[in-house]
């Protein structure tokens, strides 16, 4: 709870206590104050305050008409119901906490800005009309100049939270209203702050399929506080809905995978031997070439190239131009989660300036990315697949993972700068901020049993240490120092002990 919510409950408790000892007028004043405070919380998108608001209104009405309850047992029953209802009103706060983000530990203040881009060179992308240009959003986090003044950005902007948060919730298998409070959650980033200094390395990030650009805000804030610029791209149709300034928006397109893709991918996943993959892979490659996932792959890679080129030109605003001047585009890395993690690795392979890539439980479906060495440092943080398999028929063998066959040669050992870890207790969505938004994780296998604090530590420590070593050239102790702090991250060696 935030202070305003605590105040509402204290006032409700005071009203109940005063009513219990027969002090009706002070109890009425306390109930009215609780009602006003709860209404103020609702206005701030604390939807969890709705039960407290209702209790405050009923209590105030009952106390106003108190003398009409002439029988003693009726008054006792009303006061008892009032007192018992107050703890019940706290249940939404428990199930859907008003959380706080972990404080970044770097030396820089943090700025953030959201920009909208139109690629006039591409039309008819995914579900766009044939004459409709491609649109994307980008949220930036960057080292800011000291002395900046609030406002601090909210986790989601209030002017579009009703549509954006509803889409995020639905895509996470929850009801639309359950994430409205994201517009009330403060971040540590100053909105449109002036950038600091120059020569900052850049991480371009791609969200997970059906997810959203801010899905790893603690990671982005931490990197920015340590001197990195982060640009997180929103890919319409394959993302949660996010609304543009002119009102343009698109809902998430339901993913329909072709039967051939389901069959051939399932056969690969089920048979984790190198011989089995060599035998079955041609059929998979033929099916993948015709599947919607490959259209998404092409669109996301083109979005990533377009965003990088646009930022490098300092467009579309003077603030972005100043951020671009503070950025060293030669020290470039890519990152992403799930589908976006595969895009990050592929973008790094294709971009000559890329020094490293981070994949948070990432997957790729592009046949061209299998049986080929990445040639760049790679960090893969996998979910705990022996407990929470990513695919329905995936073997629970800790020695093998389907992505063992991606971004490495099948006939050669893994490269020394190919780092893969299995995070014990983590499910797929534990690699997003959704892990901290729901007390009841449903379905449980999507999140696992790991805590949000431990996931923050694993993702932040490993990502920062990896980037510091391979992008900045610093001695960060990676990966030994990070493993010693997080024994839940177990090193995975592709091909080690796996069936051939």
C-alpha cells in the first residue's frame, strides 16, 4: 500500500472503533474522511481502493441514519459487520500489490522518454493495410544530468493506461482492470530529463511476444544508472496494445501457428539428439518458412534496424538528438526476452557493430539461426525447464535445451564467450515485471517459485556484468562473481552429456 491507502484504512478503523463505543458523530466524521481518502486513491488509479470506498460510503450512510436502528442487536450487528468488512477490503491490495521498483545502484540519475516513429519506407507490415506505413514506439532510459526535477515517470502513462494495462493483463491471462494501478507506480526515472555526458554505450531491447516495452523496467533503470542508454522497441500487432498520440492503436493479433509448424517443431523439441535434429530439421525449415512467426521475425528485425538508424540520426525530436549525441553507437549491444531474445541474438549477428547480445529465456524460430556460430558474445538466461518446460513435449533433461541448437555449430563445442545459465525456480514470465504484479501466479508454471527480488538480482547482475565485460571492456568478474552471488543460476553447457 501507498500512504494514501494506509490513511484510508486507518480512518476506517477509527470510524469502526468510535462506532463501537457509541460515539456516533466522531465516527461519522472519520467514515466521511475515509470515504474521501479512498475516492482520492481511486482517482490515482488505485483500483484496489474500491472495496474500502464502498465500505466508507455504507458506513457513513449508516452512521448518518444511526438512530433508525433502535434495537440494540441491530446496532451491534451493524458495528460488527463494519469492523469485519475492513480486513476484507485489504484483499485486493494483497492479491495485486501496489509495488515499488528496486532502487538502481549506479552513480547516474536516470531519464526516460517515449517516442513514436513512422517508417515511411515500409508499408503493409503484418496486419497493416497495403498503403499504411509501419509504426513503432520506443521508450528510452538514459544517464541524466544531475539536478533534474520531478515529475518522475509512472510505470505506464496515465493518459493511456485504461487501454494499455488492460491489454497487458489480458495477454497475461488476467482481467483487464487488474493492472490499472500501473499508472500509479512510480519509477526512478525523470520524464524527459536532460542527458548526461557523452560516450554512453547503447542496448537495443525487444520485448517478449504479446508483451510491452517497459516489461523489464528495473533492468533498464539499473543499466541507465550505470551509464548505458537503453532503447526498448514496441512492435504493434505482436505486442500488447499501446496507443499513439494521434489515437492510432492496434490490439494484439492472436497468434495462429500452422499445423505443419506445430508438428515439425514438436518433433524437434521432443528429440533432443543431434542425430534427430539433423534428420528432422529440413521438414521444420520448410514449415517455418511459411509460418506467421517468420513474418514477425522479418518485421521485428526491420523495426530494430529502423529504430537504430533513426536514433543515430537524432530523430524525431531535439531531446532525442541530445540523447543521441551522448551515445556511442559503436559500443552497441542487443537484448530481448522470449521471442525478443531470439531477435536480439539475430540482430547482433547481422549488425557488424554489435559487441554482445542478451537473451532472457529467448527463442528463435528462424531456420537460418540454427547450426551456425553466433560469432559474438552471448548471454542466455533460461527458465528452469526441467520443472517448467517451455514447450508441451519438451524433455525435462537438464542436459539439453532446444536453443542448444541455435547460434552455435552442431559439430563444434560451444564458444568460450557463449554463456548459458538455467535459473532454478523460474518460469518463463518470471523474466518480466509481471512476476511482481500478481500475488497469485496463474498459471503457476508460467512464473515458477522464484521471488521477484531474486529475479531482479539475477537479471540485473548478470546483464550488467556481461555488458561491462564485453561492451565496456571492464573487469566485472563475469561470470564467476555473479554466480557466487546467485547460486540459483546454474551454468549450462550445450552438448555436454547430451545424446548425440
